[in-house]
């Protein structure tokens, strides 16, 4: 046991404890250095978050928004959404038009929001201050972070066809809303996404409403030949004589709708060449008891006129069975430059040019394909078998041909169309869903929304993908 006096003398004569005051003096800078690494790491993370949020917002603003929104309003809306899960929030816009240079911690200031029409670019900047923790010990209360995005809007042009199912089943209701109304809202969302690029001519959109056929209106004579007077059991006459399933003779009338092609051009995009009633590579006729057909809504070739597209979409009404193969084929034909001479002036598709042009189609359906034709008549109404087999097998072949027109097994950009598919309300494991997955260009391009909200989200996601590819994003990080 130590003697207390001896222990006392030993303690007061010991000089080794002199390190304690020195350590005390070093605690603050050591904590500052250690904390600085943490604070700087948080600032780097915050800057990356800002950059990603601004990139997404800039692409969205480059594409458009609603026609009533300013570029700054679009940027702010998307920035707010992208930053929702972070600790950063947008600084309110200046009321007098003069932005304040004072930025509070965790507050994001947006500037340079004007779209440069001459160069076609949008180059916004965001700044913020990330509050520190231990760096405050050395009087550093925040770290400045900044991000800049530069997007050349419409760097690539876009030709897009919307192939939209307006069959009878689209009149059914899901969660209190008719499917057709949800589809209309989703279609109008797409127009809003590309609003600015539609205005400047960088984007053109075609519409293919389909049900048991496709209504081509005034194009009918130039794609399936003119109709001769009289009645015949051969195609091309005003009335077609055939035997129905009850072996009774029927005389049905020619319509302005068209069915699938037969022969060697059934699954390619060769353009019809018609002189009067004589055609090479024609599309199929459609005969009905009244001469009318489903759908009543006609196709809309490529246009940048948003008002025309909007009016068409809003007019759609559900009716009829489902011939998805005909809708898909026309989604392709309206994008093929081979068909250019058949369409009105201004609606001609451009030649493929992957460096400057994107060609894409969105095929949306809510049900099984169940309609195919035999010599111009639905096979359910005649004793004859369908010329090309089932609509399902035809759809698969059309999809494959669109993605790989050269037949070499490679989905290159030289001639192919980027295919997106949407199965509205379909079981993801159904045979139709599997067919839609196979039809899409890749696994990022098929969707299976259940209700209207999910359908709109799917269309917006596709629009974002396409507008991002079209924008030609050029990021400058600071």
C-alpha cells in the first residue's frame, strides 16, 4: 500500500501531465478537421442532389409543360418535386423581379430561367448553403453549393405515334372513372410535355385510334384502291357478296376503314402504290353491313399543331372489338418515310437519321386482341378463316418488324422505331402482357398501370424518357 506523503510527492514532481494542457488546446482544431470532413461530405452529397434535381427539371422545362406555364414555373414545379425528399427547399420567387442575393441555409435559389429562343437552349443555375456542424467551431457556419444544367431543346427532332385503344371495354369504369377518360387525360399530358417542342417544330405527333379496325378516312382510296361500282365476291367493289357463319349470302358495303395487309408485304412498311382500283402492296379492305366502321374516329398523320391533336383526343369514344395488329401497323406506317407521298403536306415522315431524329411509338391497350379479317370481313362473321391467322400472332410479327426492319436480329437506330407498350388494367402475367413486354424495345419501355392515375404516370414517364433523349442534355457541373 502506497504512503500518502510519498504518493503526494511523486504526483507533484511528475512532469508527464504537461501534455494535458497542450491536448486541450488541440481539441478544437482536431474536432474542426474531423468535422470538416463530415460537413464537406454532406455538402458534396447536397450538390449532387441539386445537380440531379436540376437536370430533371431542365429536361422537363425544355419539353414544355402546359401552354400557360412559364419556363420558371415549370422549373420550380419539377425542382420542388425532385427535392421533396431532401432537406432543401426552394426559395420563393422574387415579387419585384429582382432576386435577392441572400440565401438562408437549406434554401435553394433558382436563377437564369429564361429560355434562349435563338440558340434553343435553357441553362438554369441553382445555389444553396449547406449548414455545418463542427466547422462552426472555426466560424464556418455554412458551405456554398451550386449546380448548372444546359439543355439544347429539340437538339434531336421527334416523330411520335400514339396508338390508342378505344374499344368498347375502354368505356368501363375503374375507381370511379371511365378508362377512356383516363386515357384522354394521359394523352393530353403527353401533348403538354412536348408543348414547347411542338411549337418550334422539333416534335410532331401522329394519332392512331383503333378498335376492330383503323379508320383512314380520305386516305382510303390511296392505300387500298378506289372502289368500283357493283356487287362482287371479289374485293374492290362497292358491295361484297359472301357466306356468313350460317351459310347465308350477305352483301356488305365497303367502308373507309382498313384491315391488315396480306401477301409478301404483310409485315413490312412498303408503301401502297395505287392507280385507281389497281394497287401493289395495298392494305386490306373492310366491309360492314352498313358501310360504317369502328372506330368512327380517323387517324391523324404527323403534325405539330397541338390544338388539332387535343381536339382529336378529346373526341374519342369507345366502341368495337380489338384488332391490335392493325393499330400497331399504322403506328409504324405513319412514321415511315416510304409512305410520305401518301400523306398531306407537312405530315410526311422524315428519312431515318438517328443522329438527328427519334422515331417512336406508344401502343396502349386494355384487353386481349380478338379481331382479324378474312377477305375484308371479320372472321367471326364469315365461314372463311382469317388470311393471316390470329391478331395476336400478327401483332407479334408487326412489333418485331418495326424494331428490326432489316431482319438481322439487331434493334439498331438506322431504320427501327423505338416501341413503348402500355397494358392498361392488364394482369402483368397474362398472355397479352407477355406479348406487350416482348413488343417493347427493352424492359424500361413497357408499363402495366391499373387505374387512371397510374396510366397518366406511365405516359409521363415515357414522355420524360423521350424528351430527355430528344433534348441532347449537355451538363456543366460546377
